C-alpha cells in the first residue's frame, strides 16, 4: 500500500469513524481503524461489534493495500500534521506517514483479523429528509432508558406503518413519541440502540446540506444508515418493545395551555431548590389562571407563578423537574398543552399547534 | 436589609467573587458570599482564607444590612433569573429574592462570623499597565511548581528593584523569568501563590479596556490587587525564594536560531510518540542547518526536521517535550534562540528579538 491524500480529508474521516472504535476492549484489533486503499479510494472503518462506521475519501493511489492502525495515535498524529499532502506507505506491518518534514513509522495489525461489518441488504429501505430525522431523534432520544437490566428500553423503537414513521423512547417514568408522515412502500419495526441514533444524528448535523435525503436499510438483525458517503451499521436490540399505545389515557379532568419558555424557565429555577430537598420534586398547583410551582428544602424554598389558560378541575401534583424540563426543551412550539387526570395519574405534554409529539410523564407522590 | 439591583450586575459580581469561595471546607461560613448593603452599594465578598475577592455594584437601597448566603445556590438562582430588577430583603436570617414572578427564600448565616479580609495599607504600591502584567504572568505561571513539599515554589517571585519588575517561576526542572521596565519609586520582593495570579489574570482579561492601569499594594504578609472596582487579596508565601540568577550559565558552545511556530509544531508532533515511550523524552540532534527531533516507542517512531541557523558545536540532547512546548507557546516573537553547553547542561530558550523573557530547562539523560 502506498497512497497520497489530503491531510484535511484524512483527519475529518478519522474523526468520523473513530466514534465506532472501542476505547476499552480486550480485543486489541478493535482499538484500530481499518484502512483499505483501492480504486482511487481510501476506505476507513471503525467497528466495536455493536456499531460500525465506514467513510471513503478520494486519494492518489500508487499501490493498493490494507492495514489496521491504532485509532487514537493515528488520529492524534494526522490532526497535528500541517494542512498538506500526506503519504502513507506500508512495508510489512510498518506504516510510514510522511508530510512535509515529518515522518512517523507505526506498527500496524493484520487487516484480515479485523471484523467485517455485517452486510445489510435492502430488505427494508427508506429514504427520508435528514433534518426531519434529526429533529425526530432529538425529540425522543433523551427519554431512552439507561437501565441495562431492561436492554430493550436502551434504544428507540422505529416503526414504519402505512406511511407513518413513529419513533418511541421509554424509561420507567416517561414516554416520548414523535410521528411523521413519510412516502414509502416499506413497513418495519425495530429497536435501535441509543448510541447508534446519537452518532447518526451527529453525522447528519455536520453533513452536506445540499444533499437533503439519506437512506435507512435494515434486516432483522441490523440497521444501516447511509449519510452521503458515510455508512453507519448497528446491531438492533432483540426482544419485544413495550406496547406503548395503551399507556396513553383517553380522558382528562384538567387541561392547561401555557407559554413553553416561561414554564421551562420556572421549572428550571424551581429545580435548583428541588435538588437540595429530600425527594428532588417540585409541586405544581394548577389553578384557574395560574400554575404555582413550589419546592422546599432545609436551606430554603421557591415559589414560581406562570399564567395559564385552564379548563377543568384544579389539582396539585408533584414531578421530578428534569422529566418536565427535558420535554419542554425539545418542543419548538410557542405554547404547550398539559393534560391531567388526578395527582397520581400520568400527565401528558404536547405542542399546542400540532399532534406530532406526545410525552407522558408519571408524577411523584407528594407528602402532605 | 432591603435592596433592588439589576440581575446582570448581581450575576456577574457573584461569578467574580465565587472564585475565592471554598468548595470543600470544614467551616460552613466559608461556603458563603458576604453581602453588605450600604450607601447605594452592595459589596460582595468571597474568602477562603488564602485568597479573598471583593466586588461592589450600584443598587437602590431601601434598608442597609448584611448577610452571608450560600455561594453556589445563590449563584445558580441569580444566573437563572430573567434579566430584570431583583429585590433582596432580609428578615431575621431569611433572605428573600424576588424577580418578576419568582420568589426564593434562603437561610443565611451571621455576617459577624465571616472572616474579614486582611487590611493591606499602601506600604508598597505600584500602578502598572494591565495588559503588560497579564502577559508577564502568562509567560511565567506555567513554570510554577505543583509540589506542595516545596511551598515557596508554588508561587511566582515578584521583585521590583530600580524600576525593573521581574516575575520568576521555578519548578525542579525549569525556570522562567520575565522582566519589564516600570516607572515606580517602590522596591519590593514577594512570592505570590499561583491561584492568586491566575484569578487576577482572568479578572484583568475580562476587565474594562478603557482603564489601562491597575494597582498592586502589599505588606510583608499580603498582596492586594485593585482592578477597576474589584479587589483581590492574597496571603504571600513565606520563606526565601531560590537564588535564581546564579543558575543561568554565562557561556555557550552552541547557539541556534529557529522559527518559533515550526519548532513548536514539530515538538508537539514528536511528543505524541514520546508519551508512548518509556521515559517520555524527545531527542534533539542539532546539526549545521537542521535540528532533527526523534522519539521511539514500542509502537513506532517519529522523525521531525526543522531548518535552523546554528553557531558552534553539534550536539544531541534529550528533553521532556512539554517543557519545551510550554515555553515556545508563550513567546510571541517569530524566531527563538536556543543556547546549549553540553548534553547534560541546562538549555536556554529566549525570543530572538528582545531580552524580556528567559527560560532555562534541564535536559533528560538519553540511553545510547
């Protein structure tokens, strides 16, 4: 292998595929990036066996070849090189990196030992708008469970049925659903790990804006995201996702409409006192024109008032303030609607002007 | 106490004095900020007994008074309030904070328990240019020792003698000296802890640029920095500073002139391999037109070449790369001069175009 490429192209490609490289692993080969040079292209691959990322860059090729090279050290070196041409040449298992007056020699590993990315055929495929997918993930990813004891909840459900894509996240205390209408002949239902969704969202955010669409392919074991010339493959989570639709109440006793930012600011301020207290909760007292938000701790207390429009019964209900503020942060609409039944029933939060996003949160029992 | 002030003024004042508040202390009163309201002024004070910071803001005063309030919680609350008028009122030891529709009540502590800042009279005083002082500290602070076993070296020597101000830092392996000519009648010699210099430098960096001068006052125990309406008081380190002047060699066998940025980039790249190796060192081979910088580790090797102008003998000498790169980073001049005697003698680094800054670094013995 002997190639010449641009330092900037190589550095940015390493930054992308490095996200799939294990930092702690018992398999040293997984700490490396696979470099494969052929047909005027250098393909870089990182793979931690849960997620794999592949990126291609244009190069001048003198001799094709491949090697696995330490991801961390290779990345640090390429980033520090001047913005100029970089020559990579392989002799036995020694990779020589030359750029202007710098020369590094690094010991590589056998490319045949590197685990291949799973092949994902177009059994199910979907092309959709990058920005739309990005916003759908942002509105649901924060509600994914961190609890490794219930692995199926450490990812989001992606379900495409009758031209409606639903993305759903659940932890023990709350549930976020985002829906969008998509033109497609496919139908699928799969649970994608949080890490893959997070990495794909970062790749979309920094991707070429001229290209508005990207592609999702899947089998029953794996999902493949193709964003421009970057491929992200992830294993799917196995098992049955929770039947979430039946968790939504159908009738409400109290309905509130309120300015999103005002409610968010008040909840965030009240949370400062809540986290000093025993149960970490805030209390919402919902009255005809006003929500009063209060919290008490040994060191002090807080009282916040927010004007509202209200229909139905007055009630007092307690919440973990983070579960409220995280939902309010991802709602773009100026106004939100809150729906309540009793002080021990889940509350619904949704934008006032559309039905795309629905959030359910379980209250905290308050001492009297 | 009952006062009205602007949220922004109060928030920025808290940010400043908080730097002197203990986060871990056995004296709960030191976790607080002292608030003192009198004569249309609110004075805020933080004091961890090593360093104290005081800042005054203009307020509307309804009733004077004082209280000590939790620095962390008070800071978090004020930062989150809307940019509007804030009312602070004290009833017994309860401080009520009102702003628009928010109301917090916090339990305060007795202001008489708060340790007074030491009084620093104008025994020795010096007014000097803020920017000059800022750059002098930046060029020396990184060479202050972290070793608490030699407390005198955990600060910088500030010596004013015959209109020359010298700032000197030493750890076991290197020494940085910055000198400047200052118009002053004072003479002093004192050792100021790193933390005080660091905080003063941050305050200067964000201070009013229309006011170019600031003031230093000192006694034999304390130093007071007055930057605009902010006062920083620090205790001085006790003991005799190392007689550093005699550490500088007077004759050299090898003198090199080199582009500062080129040498810095090469040393930083070589350090990537050095830190993989056993002794963490880089080797400089100084020849007639070139320095070759090399380092070897099990995983690989590096070779960097930098063009130089050289007088005297060739030599090979080893260094901790961080000790070289930290000095090069604070030299503004385009070219630097390196002076060597032998491979076991200290090396001098200084700007090629002035004598204001001199840096001495001890080499690392290299295995053959």
